[in-house]
C-alpha cells in the first residue's frame, strides 16, 4: 500500500492556483504550469522508494482474560531495509474487545525494531479475536505513506470475572468465618445438635434436656447449630435487560461475578451450590455441587451463559427451577425490571416460589436514572427526562416493596458492592436459620 500523506496533498493543492495562473498568462506555454504537480509527483515517488518495504508486525496475546479486565497486546515491528524512525500500527479485532483510539499506536524503532503494549479492554465474554495487524510508515521526505497488513489470527477466551474471588475471597471468608465459625455464630438457633452443655442463665428453657439433667443432677441443655449442607441456587436472568451495560460492563457479567464470589464462599462453608440461567426459557440448568473442588464446575457453567435479546419469562423459568428442587432451597435471582408488565410477572412467579423456598432477588442500582432524576434541569428537555426518570424509579420502588411484602429478600446495591452485599445477606440469612 502506497498513498500520499497529508503534507503531500497540501503541497500539491497549493500548486493548483499557480498552475492556473501560468496557463492563463502564457496560453502558448500552458504546459509550463504542470511543472509544480509533476515535481510533487516525482518527489512522492522518490520518497516511496526511499521508505523501504520490509515492515512486518507480530502480535503476542494473553492466554486468557476476565471480562471487564484490561490486558496488553504486545505488538512488535521489524524493518530490514531502510528502517524509519517510527511506525504507526493498528489492530483489527472483533466486537468483544474495546481498544483506545481504535487500536492505533506509534512504535519507536531502534535499528529497525520496536515493541509497544496496546491496552485491550474485555467488553464481553466469549472468544476474542485479533485477525490483522496493520503497519504504516512515512518516507524521509514525509510525502509518502507505505503500509503492510500482517495476518495474526490470534484468539483467546474471555472468561467470567473471578478477580473478586482471587482478591477478596480470603478476606471475606475470614470476616464471615469458615465452617466452624459460621456454626458457632448460629449455635443455639439451628436444627443440628451440636453439644449438650450445662444450662446457663439466658438460654432457652425449651432446650433443657430433662433426662440428662436428672442423670447428672444438674440442668443440661441442648445446643444446636445451623445446617451446613443448605442448597443455594443462583438463577441468572440473561435476557435483554440484563445484557445492557452499566458502568461499561453488561449487568449479566456483574451478576455472574457476584454469583461466583458468593458460590465460592458457600462451597467453602459446606453448602451445596447450583447455577441456572434463563431468558425466554431455561438455558442452563446445572446440578448441585459441593466442596471447594467443585468451583471450576461453576466457572465452566458461568462461562457458557450467553447474552440474549429475548424478553425474560419469569413464570417458565422459576416454575421449571422449582420442580427440580426436592427440598427447601435458597434461590438467588439476579434480574432487572424497568417496565410494569415484566415486574408484574416477576411478582406473580415469586408468590408461588416463596411458599416453598427462600427467594432472594438481587438487582443493581440504576445510577444513571438516579443521576438524571436528581440533576437540576437547565432546559425543558432536562425537565422531561428528570420527571420520566423519577417515575421509573418510583415504579421500581413499588415493585421492590411488593416483593418484600411477599417475603422475598431484596438486595439492591451499587455495581461495585453487589458481591459483598450479597455475601452479607447470605450470611445473615444463614445466621437467622432461614435456609
């Protein structure tokens, strides 16, 4: 690829009035006016020849990345004949990657070689593809661009974000306790017998074991602890509204990250965990797993949750899920509702589920709507948007209140805090022996 630079176009354009003026003043020697464009053309050809033609580009990609993460692609350029002082590169990628300045960057060259890191932001889960790398450089006269396209064909998987597990998992586990600590927090309120202890003032009199007390001639009471093998089912709505971005990342990916963080902690403390996904119909229905070694299975299922443009069918999804559960379980539903119709279907489906199971609904705060509603209007359009946003937030609050009246536990949090808020709610429900 050889084409003129902006400087060459400007120089050639500047000669047009001169050419016209010479042609008008010396009609017999009109061809003299062509001297300027011919000279520019010759200089362009000379510059293209001096620019060389030995540029190649290679790209090193990461083996994998988490959604929402920013990783670098190492781009190396090499020139063998008459290398320039620097070259501009650009990467061709699919829609899963977001690159600054469309992936364009300048590489300084030393002895014809240079390397630069191009930051890539993982916009969505899937297989990221970098198919082509382009390089272009200017000749010494800065009149000619020369370029070359190098096929890359590189790809790598973009996985669900488990950075919260890696960064905060141990801290949260220490804060809320491991298996024995959670059992201690629930001692006296659970259903599994933990120990027979001497009765102390303040203990529940109904826990007194009269037979053992008569045998030991002292009052003894039974102390219980919460069950360890509770069933926790994460139901992730992957429909249209969950595929919309919030804070630069789809709601679905933020929900998956929170589910994996809470699932990791639940497996650590001895509970059984399952992962389901649905939109207009159930898409993924994983079985219950237990033990910390089962966490990779949750990761695999989470990676298979696809983005969807379908409307969510709560009735179908929650009914199908309830029929698969043979005992009381904690169902954690990640969803989003913005219109009254879908919210009404959610309330109706929740009314049937709470009769048997403990239902927790997790939603992200709509910070964009809150910002619009609280912004001081500067013109009529701002006022209309503010009133509309306030009405939507009011409808949302009405739906949350209706769910809470049914006995549904609703967790609404900012996008950065959703995982920690969910874990705090999980531990609180476990402490209160509601599972």
